[in-house]
C-alpha cells in the first residue's frame, strides 16, 4: 500500500505535514489533501493517471506554462496570483512531479482557501457564472504562444473518431451491430456536416488556441462573493479549438435529463441555460473571437454532443471496452439519451445561433 505521507514528503512544502487524507471521488486521478502544522498551507496531492495522460511530464509542463502565463496577467492587473491561478509545488529535486518506486506519477499544488465550488449548474444564474469562468480562462490565455504537447491525441477530432468507428463496425466483435442499424444511421447521416466543420479546424479557418477541455462547473472556483476566482484541473489543457470547451459545456449544462436517462421524455436542451452560459462566456471572449468562431459557436454544442453519441454507440458495438457500464445495455441507453439531446439542439439551433449573434453585436456596440 502506498505511503501517502512518504510521497508528500518529496515535495517542497512550507511546513511539516500533519495529515494526508482522501479528497473527492477521483474518477481519473487519485486526489488527497495535505494539512500542515500551525495552520500552515494546505496542498492538493494527486496520483496522475498515466493510462489516460501521456506523457505525464509533458502534461505537467503544459500546466506550468498556462499557470505561469495566467499569474503574470493577474499580477499585472493587481490581483493575487496565489488565489487567482493554480500554483504547482515542485518536488525536492525541482521537478513538476515525483516518480515513485512503482513508476506512479505524483503532483502537488497549493490548496486555495475560502472558495466556493458548485457540483452542477442548476439555474441560469449558475450557468451564467460558469460561462464567465470558462470565458475568463480563455481570455487570460488567448495570447499564450508557447506550444503545448498534445497529451490526448485525437481528442474531439472527428476524423480520428471515424477511423475508430469504421474499424469497430468492420470488426463487430460481439455481434451487436445488427441490433442497432437505426442508431448507426444517426451517425452516418451527419458525417458530411461534421467533417465540414472539422476541416475548418484543420485548415486554420477556425484558429487553434489554448483550450481547457473539461468545462464542468466544479472546475471553476468562486470567491465568497460569488465572483469567478480561477479555473482548476488543468490536466486536459491542449492547443485546439476553444469551441470544444463551449460545446462540451453546453452538452452537460443544458441537458434537462441524465446522460444515461432511460426516460427520453426527460431529455432536452434548456434554452434558458444555453442563453445564460453564452452571455457570460461572450462577455469575456467576444473581444477576441474570430467571425468564424462566432459563426460556429452554437454549432459546437451539436458537434460535441454528436461525438458523444458516436462514442457511446461505438463502445456498445465494441463490447463495452472503454466506458464503465452498469449493464450490457448501458452504453446503448447513453447513446439514445445523448441522441435525444442532440435532436433537441438541432431543433433549436436557429434560435441558439441568433442569440449568439445578437449577444456579440450588443457587446461590440
């Protein structure tokens, strides 16, 4: 069993450790909180998941580049860089991580005290705050020119997903393909439109920027007055289109049902939440977004939701090898629920697009 106290001692902490305790559920990384004596600083200790992120040293370099850039911006604005940006604590040999005897990677960052985090954006007001948070992050790193290592190859790349898709359909390893011919048609009928969008990313018509890629509202810390403080959990930062961040937020924020809802009547896109998030987001980003990015902002919600339909269905056909499932049909339930959300977005896309355009126009007056 890993000795957490021993692991923590390998980092440059300011005070003597008094305890190391589990923090949160740890779906990807194992997370712990380090407490130190005499009311000294608290720290977050994480075992990084090397099966998902590779290579871990490059991932940590990505995070450090982003944090360093944000801290400079915060200092220039007269803010507090220890509260308005993540602070990575180096190991005693001045690395951004510690590699233990079992070749597991560990990292430590400063715990930011007196903050508020929300588990879900249950109201338009919270959705607006979430939009401000993601928009503020993107605005702060919009002029970061240092390249980041792609530690998640193929992430949100629909051309890459189609290659996987075609292989799984050809292999049909557990004989499920014949049971889902209708669902397969959902994917095939939208291929041309989705590739057309991705080609704009590939040819630079939609610019490459720093994106967060995990835009859940619980990755945004707020101060006690409810103002955005900073964005955390930067393991997934990449150079890609920031439309992915907007689209994925809309996939999760606006769904009136569950991601795996068996009652499809529960599932739809909540337009009020879409508008609230979009308003908060655009207040922070409209000044630097390109016309093409604005043109495809609403569409990105469809794109990311469609990609998730494809991935759930692909995993079902492949025999449930990627996502954790509760039953043999769980991925199919997810597929159908996400498809219902996609349909709701498609039905409302004109209103979504019209709101984005009107919001940008009013902000630029």
